[in-house]
C-alpha cells in the first residue's frame, strides 16, 4: 500500500512541477488576455494536483492516529475483561 502511494505521489509531484513551470512561462510569454487566462487555469490545475498529493501524504487521512489506536485497544481490553467470568 505504501509503495503504491509513494509511486502515485511522485507522479503527481512531477505533473505539478511541469504544469507550474508551464503556467509561469506562459504568463511571461503570452501577451493576450486569453492566453494569460489559460495559463492561470493551468496554474489552478497544478495547485489542485498538489493539494491531492498533500492529502495522500498526510498520515491522518490514510490511517488512525496513535491516540485513536490506543483508545481502541483500551476499549477492547475493557470489554474483554468485563466478559471474563471471575472464578
């Protein structure tokens, strides 16, 4: 799972970098307002791709935090000890 996300994140980073560079060069080169608007749209797509990559990188989005894991185990152990009969 981690290797697949790592590979996908690398691809998203490469796409982001290429789109960002293309948008910056386009804004500098294009003199028409239509061309600059297209470059701004490309830059917006690049930012959206970067946001997706950051979401994939954030561990709390893909797995439980240590606090959540500890609470789960505490509750589970409490339930197990309650079901055991004291003899």
